[in-house]
C-alpha cells in the first residue's frame, strides 16, 4: 500500500486536511501548535470512476479500489531535529513513507495564528527542509563511525563510506538527498537509513476558498521552489475539503464546479503522488469483483501478477489483456474478443495504464 506522510509547520492546515482526506480519522485540528499528539494514520480509497464502469460491464458483486495510507505528523518547528517542539519522535514517524506531502500555508486568516507571525511560504519551506536535512545528518553521523571500522576489511563498507562522506558534505550545505545524483545501486546501499530528504515531495499549497481555482502570489513562490527540486505542487483548500465531507456525494461535483475546479484535493493529491512515484493502475474484473491494482511504471506482466499473489508471478503463463477504452467501447469482454481487442501477452509485456487483465498461471 502506498504511504504518504503529511508534514508542515503548526497551524498550516495539516490536520484539517488530514481529517478531510480521511473522514473517519480523529486528528485534533485545534488552533494551537502540537495538537496532534500521536501520528494519525488513515487509509483512503483511491477515487477512480473506471471501477464503476467496469463493474457494470462485468455485473460485479463488489468493487475493490486500491488504497493510500496518509500519516499525519505533528507540526514541526525550527529545532525539531534537536528536540524542539515535539522533536525527533515525529521525524522518525515518516522514515517509512513513500512520499512526503508538505502542507504550506498560503492563506491569510487573523483568527489562525502562524507560528512565525506572518505568511511566508518560502521561509516555511526552508524551515521544514532544513530540519529534515539536519535529522538526516544525525542519522549519517551515527552510522559513519561504525562503517569506518568495517571499511578496513570490507569493500562493501568502503563503498558505503564514500556515499556517507558525500552525504555529510551535501547535507551540511542543506542539499536534499534526492538532488545528490546517486545511482539506484548507491541509494540501495543507504536505504536502511530511511533518509527523509531522499523521499519524493509534493507541496500542498493550502489556500482560501476564493483562491482555489486561480492560486495566488504565495502559490507561485512555492511553484518556483518545486521547479528547482523536480517536486510536484497541488493547490488545495483544507477548508473546502472539510465542507465537502458535509455534502451528499451527488452535490460535491456541483459545489466544486461553483468554485471553478474539476476535482477535490484528494484526487489532486493522489494523482500528483502517482505521477511523482511513477505509479500505474491496472484492473481485474469479473462477476465476483472489479478491483484496481497499483504497480510501478515499467513492470512486466509477471511482476504485475505478483502484486496479486507471489504464486501468480512464479507460475505465470500468459495474460489476457484489453485496454480499458477498448473494453468500454465494445461494452463486453466477449465483444472485445470478437473484435480482436483482447490480446494474449507473455512475460516481456510491459503493463500499460488502464489495462484490464486476466492472468493464466500454473499452481
């Protein structure tokens, strides 16, 4: 399951956004710093209209969407890496996530106190990124002494030592690991450190309802930073998300349209996360269920089958595959077969976004 950690300064709208994204979560969104005393974890279904369409075609008994886990971390402050505020215990909570959602305040509200006294997203981003870098530096410092001893007799340790020494130099300059140009092999060598600045990042610019469609000058500042980091930017309004929860499902689209946007923050965030991590969705469908599966871009058919069960990958024979749009256009699997749109794909087939698949395998 995809995991995303939500971070930010106190009172930027993190917990309000989390509560809205995970309607049954119990994060406290009170107007004071450190109101989230424990990391809150919520699992949400990934919205995908294609599931309903496929379920109708197959007369499925149930629909099973893929899911994303959001982890809401208490507001970080300057000095968090050294124990200020609620400190390192919360930084540790995001070492296992796949991506970081950094909520940045881009709205004025005199009733909601900013921990630094003014709205300045560039400053806020620098504070959080510095704390993450300092926390990583502490991790590397703890590791490097042990590796130096091992490097006297181990070539593997010598390789790791070179990486750690580069990390110390670059982290001291405030450079995140994701911008250091390490190869996949080098990243694997330090994977156990769980370095925070190695995580892909999405900046969620939290704006007022009036700025949701157009953004504002603060959003533009965040976009400039993101462009330098190859990060994603999503414009959200935690308040709008909170209001959406109160509306019947049928009225939500009309409400968003009145604000000049096509989708809510959940869809925007998940779409950005999928793009950032290079994720794809394929489907299985039948009378019993229609289900979405998340895979890495570039996965071949046996690997995609292995996401369902390892036995599917080990015993893979072939995959009967049809593109979602082709299945919908014909209206039935048999009709798609008659038109030659259902293909028999082997072990080298790279699964495409929206493929509808049936795997054949030996037990």
